[in-house]
C-alpha cells in the first residue's frame, strides 16, 4: 500500500515540475475527478487545464474555485454534453485547435442505472460514458498525447473488477444488467488501455478503482427505485455508506498521485513523472512486469486484477479485438450522423 503520507509528499513535489503542463479533465464537475482537479490546481505551478462540462452553470463556479486555489493557473471550459460521440469530437477539435501537446488526460464520466437506456448514437448510455466516450477521447487526442515528452491517461472506473466478456454481445443489446454493464466496461477499459499503451510506448495508461465513494451517481441510481425503496436507500443506506467509505478529499489526493507519480511510467520516455518518495517502488503493470506502461490500480495505488483471466485474454489478443471493435462502433455511429 502507498501510504497517504507518501502520496502527500509526492503531490507537494509536483510544484517542482516544469511549467507548461497541459491537462484535460473529463467528468470533473463533481465527485472524484473534481476533487482530483482541485488537488492538481493546488499543487501545480501555473497549470493549464481544460475542463469538459455540460453547461456554464456547472463550470463557472468550479473555475472560480480553482482560480482562488491557484490564481496562476489557466482554466478553460469546454462546454459540451459528451454523452454523444459527435460532441466528444467537437470538444477534441476545440482542444486541438488551441494546443500542440497534452500531458494528462483524466476521465471519470458515467453514472449507474438499473435499466438499459439507448442514446441517439444507438449505444447504451451508461456503457457509452464509461467506455466508448473515454476511448473516443483517447483516439482523438492520441496525436497530442504523443507530442508530449511523456504523457498519461487515467481512466477512473473499476480496475480489478474485470470479468469474462459476453463476446458475441459486447454492447449488451441482449444481456444488459447493471452488473454486466459494470463488468463489461471495466474489462474493456483494461483491455483497450493495455492495447493502446503497447502501441504507444511513450504514453502511460492507468485504470483505477477508487473504492466505494459516495458521489451524485448514487442519487441518479436512486431514481430507478420505487418510492418506499428509494426513501430507504436515500435516507438510510446512503448515510450509512458515507460513514464507512473514503473521503473525497483523500480520494482526490490519491488520484493526483496516480496521475503524476513516476511510480507508473510509460514503457519508454525520458520524463516519467514526479520522483517517487523514499520507500515507494516502481509499480508492476497489468502484465506483471515492473514499469510496463499500463497499470491496474486499487484505491491504495497497488496493482490489482485477475492475472489468470488477463493472461488468457493477452494470449488470445483480446485487447486488439476490443480496440478493433471500438473503432468499428465509432465508424457505425459516424455513419448515423
């Protein structure tokens, strides 16, 4: 386990990093990613941060808060509703028109629903936000990520919660459930990021499970419950969960560490992140090898995952298949627009 003391020590050292770092935060107007963003602003020197959000009403108070935390930072809103891939494309196009490189891409969009909701793209909405939208950002921004000396992608979702995919129904048209959607998107995040890191060795990829953290996603889930059960969930279950789950402040500190520490380097590159504090060692990648470029992390920053299942999928080149499937979905959706 990486101690919170080591995490804080590393985060403070972020101030010694060169200025001119450019970051994009997706899904950061509340919850885990927002608290990570607040920590990023607090500990960075003259950060330049793009923040994707659905409305100015959501983004303006956040940017005001970031400016108070670090007046030397530059915080640029990208106002797009990213549940549709065409809006992801528009957000990426705006970013690419302004920047020549991207050092950090951190993503945490998504919510929970009990029933299948198909959006205008023909994709189940919760699956799209937790997987296809994220990979669209990765795909669209790969040139900017490659232009940085080394860069990092962080997808906050469910590392270690991978399972066996329903291979003939990856989009869960016939097998949707909240559990299957979570398992599929966790597994596909892991496989796609492994494939991306393998073919782009100067980019470090991190898929992390933050632990059980109470965010507004649970309020959205509660809307699916019938009246009495909803009341019980909101008035009794959620308060009890808040008593035993991690504080968002600590979660934000840990995710800043995941996003910036040299503990999680790319396969190749001269700059690997903030120097590790004494006693902190290089992490093992998803393939079990130290410093191999793609990392599956639990809440404490240690490597997680079903090694046997992931090794089977590596042998079968499932990462390549998932990435090809993802590109096919992108082409299909583009053909609808």
